[in-house]
């Protein structure tokens, strides 16, 4: 992944902002995901149930949403080059991931406002950026 800044061209139909995150897995490896950047989402991140199973390091209560139950878990965000190497709260929902994938097949979930605010983010007409503070 490397670098202290991502400058990602919008993609999908309609065009959407996105970021790439790296999560530590329980097997000692890393899982890189492309997540739809959603500033209206109050959850730091929402990934598939399979992804959550491989990265969950602790429990938190589930939450209800208009997509049904979001399965909660503590996850280690492993992006030290961005100043982000910490445990965060995340959720799993295959239904949410399906909606994200409807915009673009590469999208593997959502990055919400709490995650985006851990760094600087923004965009212009062509790109969405996410960079170290």
C-alpha cells in the first residue's frame, strides 16, 4: 500500500469516492479492501461477514440498521504509513456490501465518517483523496 496519501479516481455507476484500507487478520497477515467512502455513514467501516471473521479481534454489541442487523467487532486498522495503526469499531453486513458492489465490483464495503475523520479527506471533480494528517 505505502505512501502517506491516496488519490483515487472516482469509479462506479454513478461515480463514487473510495479508499483502500489495510486490516490485520487473525492469521498474522493483512487484508486490503477497497471501500466506498460514505460521509453519511456513522459507522467507521462495514465489511462482509467473511472479512469480519478474518479480522475481528474483539466483540462489541450488534447494531440495527435499515439493512438489518450489523454484526459488531473490534478490528485492527493497520496503516501506519497513514498514522493509522489502532483498533477500531467495525461492523459486518453482506447486505450493505452488496449495495456497495452494485456501484462497482471492486467495492468490498463502506468506510464511514468516523474512519474518514482519522485522516484528512476530500475531493475534486476527478479524484477523492485520503491522506495522513
